[in-house]
């Protein structure tokens, strides 16, 4: 009952006007591949602009919204980044624009009904949760600095922990079968201001003495943007790309089933693909240098070529001068 599936993750694009054609091409290219790889959805982990450059004008939100609707063949969800909200010149106005364009964006695709996306409508409608093939997909509102209100910041971190706990509890309560993995999506990279969130969700899976609760020794992956460069960080020491800054956070977390994955900003590389093996399928393996396997072959991360060898460009059409 748990067939294989995959999904795509991108972030930190378009920062500038020159990035718009790149984003259009990247998302449009998914049309050529998604039907062959069991892809179910696309998630953008935030920052569709540079707040200092765009000044968070509404046109920047609308242009990203239009690209998703016009180019994406898959139900798409968009998380808030600090450049879309708290780093805006007027944070409340930035949040209003983000919320009006992107909360509930997935409903623009008929296929969203099969995903069963649920949002925390009465508390934090930006947070969503659903499951596919025994894998829980849950988003949280984690952004980078500035901290505009310490009380709001701490309360939001606590809310995010509760939302993940609720997602896991509801999954088990509804008897949806074995929980095979949990994918948490946010914007911010691990840093001191949000470490309490990771400590909080660790309690779902582990006991105070460092052991695993029964049935909870499963892969937990945090997918995010913010740092702009691809990196995989965990205690197992995945070969290849690591973040030295996050290695200490992950080491201190003392959670060997936890993996932190930071995606490249869209200007540098295509969306990464996350593949999950079906229950009756062979475990996934690495076939090239752009792939990484987690969870003993349950999950494969595919950079799909990684960094572009040459700059990806597509000239914008020149505007006609008014006579």
C-alpha cells in the first residue's frame, strides 16, 4: 500500500529580475520529467526576492505566484522566507502579501485533493501537513533574522514544535500504517535562534537517555534554504557536501537519524529531487556523484546535475519604447 514517490524542493529564487527566466525554465522543465518519476508536488522553501532590493513590492509576490501557476505541472506550496516577511521594510505588509498569494496556493491544482494537504487554519495557516506512502510531510514557519519581537519569535518556535508533534500523533491516531520517515520543511538554516525547535521535535522520537522510543528510529530530514549552497549534514558524516557551521549543531543534537539538507539557491542549480522507495521495491542506491542515500536506502537525494557548469541565462524580452 506504500508505492514509491518523489517530490522537488527549491528556494531562494528569484532574487533579482534576471532570475525570473531561470525560475520559469526550472519549473517548466519539470513537465518533461515528473510523469516518469512518480513526482507528487513541488515546494519552494522561501525567499522569492531580496527584501532590501525589492522593498517587498507587491509585484515581486505576484510574479512568483504567476510563474508557479503558469509553469508548474505539480501542486506547489510556498513557504515564507525572511526576505518575504520579517526582513521587509514593513514586516506586517510583507506578511499580508505573502499570505494573500501563497497560503493555500496548492488548491490551484486539481491534484492537490489526492495529497490531502491540511493547514493549521485557526492558528498558523502557513503551516501544512500531509502524508504519502507512510512518509509525513510537515512545514513550519522558521525564518532567519531579524527578530522583530522576541515573544512572537519564541511563541512561533513553540507552535512549530507543537505542529510537528500533532502531525505525528494524528498520523498514528488515524492508523495510517507504519510511519517510515518524517520530512520537515522550513526556510532558515540551523542557527542559535531556532535550535530550540530541533531540540523540541527530537523529544518526539527519542527518550531523555538518548535512546529511541519504540517505532521511532526512523529518518527525520529538515529541508531548507537560506544558506544558498547545497549541503547535507548529519552525524553519520555523509560523504561530500557538509556545513561546518551546522556540524556542531547536529552533533550537539545527538540524533543519528536526523539529517539537515540545505538546497542551492535557484540561480545556481535546479530543484533537488527527493525520492522515497516503495515498501515492495528494492532499496534505493547511488548512481552518480549528485545522489545521496539516507535511511539505509529508503530515501535518495538527487541534485539533478548540481551546480550549472555555465551560467544559465535567458534574455528577457526588451520592452518597446512608447512613441
